[in-house]
C-alpha cells in the first residue's frame, strides 16, 4: 500500500440494513459483512440516483437491501452524504 494515492477511507460502501428516519439512524452492512450504524445530522444530503432527496432517510428508496455509499468526513465521525445507488437493470432490452 502506497501513501501517495490512498483510497478514501471515508467512503463506506455497503447495503442498507435498517433505517430509522425519526432517530436519523442508518445501519448498513458493509462489503466485509460487518454492520455499522451512522447517526445523521438533519442537513446530511441523501442522494438517490444522483439527486438530493427531499425526504431524506424517509425516502422510499432508503430501504433494507438497497446498495449505498456512506461518505463521512476525515475521521469517519460525521456523515457528509449518503449515496443510494439502486441496482439499475443491467440488461438493456433492445428492440427487435
């Protein structure tokens, strides 16, 4: 591992395990199988398909099993952004 191009350790890819909009709590299952919970402040952007959701954690796309990336600040303490990345159907149906 070189120190020059270190991967962003403040990105936590995984899937939604549970979400509690009332308590601003998001629990994810990371790619390594470990669970991690994040307490979100009110101004955290919830990005769904590249657009900021007005509903935040209450958005219907924020549901268990949904792939996402939680972006935190340097120390991994404060969540800056949550990117929900629904699995887009990869098989594009072509006319014919």
